[in-house]
């Protein structure tokens, strides 16, 4: 029994070592390359200027908001131009004046594209400056001579023949 104890003591004293893994030179170089790439990536993250990136992002956000505001203003101006053009103004000076009045009033367009309150401003301008608008009804044209028609038409010839005048 003493021999059995000695064998188990010997086995317990010697820890089992796993078999060492060996790599080929190609495997070793591939692992080394991966390790170098990982270290470079980590160093790149450490070297990043987080504050600079944040500032750049804020600058781009401000530029985007400014462009978005400019686009809204341009769309509003285009809609005002369309509204003013539909009012049949006599000339560009009156049209610009009307557009200025509408802008100063700060009127908005509804979902259908109608200018809310625009008709009131146009009505006020028509009463204060009626010459600004072209007439809706065309003026009658007068001719210099009122003598009868001297041109003969086929109907005139037929009527004259029936009456025996020709």
C-alpha cells in the first residue's frame, strides 16, 4: 500500500502540461501582422481628436440649418411671386411693392397653397392705389371711320341677286 501512495503522490506533484502548440513561419507572420494592425487601430483611436470631431460636427449642423432656413425663405419668396403674379399688376414696381407689403405682414400659406390674409392686403392696395392694377375688363376699341362695310362677301352677292339689284 505504501507503493500505491507514493505513485499517487508523484502524480499529484507533477502537473499536467498541455502540449505546446507550434506555428509555422507563415502562421507566425500572419498572427504578427494581425497584432500589428490591431495595435495601429488602437493607437489611431487614442490619437483621435474627439473635440475637433465634435466641433466639426457642430459646424456642419449649423451649415445645414442655415441652408435649410435659406431654402424655406426661397420657397416662401417663390410662392409670394406666384401670388403677386396672379394679381394682374400693371408693372414690376407695383408688384414689388405688393410683395414687400405681404412680406412685412408675415403672412403664411395654408396647406392648399393659398396665402392667408393676402386678399385683405390686395383689397386695401386696390382702394388706396387703384392704378396699380390692370383692368380686368378690356377697354372697347374704337375705329376712326364709321362708314359702312365696302367689302363684298358671298352672302351679299346672293342677297343682291335675289332682290334683283345685280
